[in-house]
C-alpha cells in the first residue's frame, strides 16, 4: 500500500496516518509502499518506529512475524529468500504519537520516536538514531508508572552505539531521542479515540 493511502485510510490509528503523511514528498508518498519500506529496512525511514512502537504483526507469504523479531540489523530483516510481505496488522493503541526531526531535503528521519500506550504496555521505538530501529526500555518502564512528558525528561540515552555522520553527531541524536520522546508523550495524551475499530490491516 502506498504511503499516501496509509495516510488517508488508516484513520483508526491517527499516529500512523500522521507518520505516513510526513514521509518524503508527494511523489514519494504516491510511489513508495509500506511493505517495500519495511522490507528494505533503511535505518532512517519512519515505518520501523511504527511497526515496533505499535507492536504489529507482519504477515508474509509463509508466516506471521512479530514486530520485535522483524528488523534484525542495518538493511536486514527476518525475511528469508523468496519471502515477501503480504500484509501488516496494526493493533489499535490506547494512545500513540510519532515525532521526528527530519532531514530538511530528503525528509528522512535524523531521529524519529513513536510512543504508544498499548494493551500490552508502553512501547517506545526509535528510528534514524541507530543502525536499526530500537526500543528504549528505561523510558517504557518510567512511562508505565507516569505517562507524562516530564517522566522522560531526565532519562539520558548513551551515544556510543548511535549514528554519527555529517547530518548529526551521535550525542545530538541521543539528545533528540529524549526531546522527541517527551513531545510524543504530550501529543499522545491528546490522542483521539476512534470507536468501533480494533486495529488496521494494511496490504
């Protein structure tokens, strides 16, 4: 499904539609697809944060793969030879929001953070900052106790394993994770409930 269609049709999860609307430009959103994006697993794309942050199930022509097991390394996933993504099932969170600091030209995420309060607990997923999307367990534990922007303000992320390039230093990316997580929590607190929808299945 093209990014533009995700932005228009996945209305049961406003955080997902907002994320899709931030991808690239009009041409990219009309040609690029959800399945292609996650299968490629570029470290700076937005969808991995949604996949891991919302705890989705990726369906292929052979099996179902849970979000935490799908992305394995830089440009690598759990997909095997001849295996293709056929659907992505997004469970509806109680609250969720995505915030990113985009590259001004490409609109790729220098850092992007998805925060979601789900039926299985709070999930915080970060894209753009490292070689692969990752979760921040300390933030998740803190937000479980107090889902508020101030709760993550004092949590610092180590910069040793983060990307360091001409666009941003690893230290700056570590700082951005904290800032964007706080903003995502604030935005998630205003999350609009869509009644009658239990989730979204996209192909």
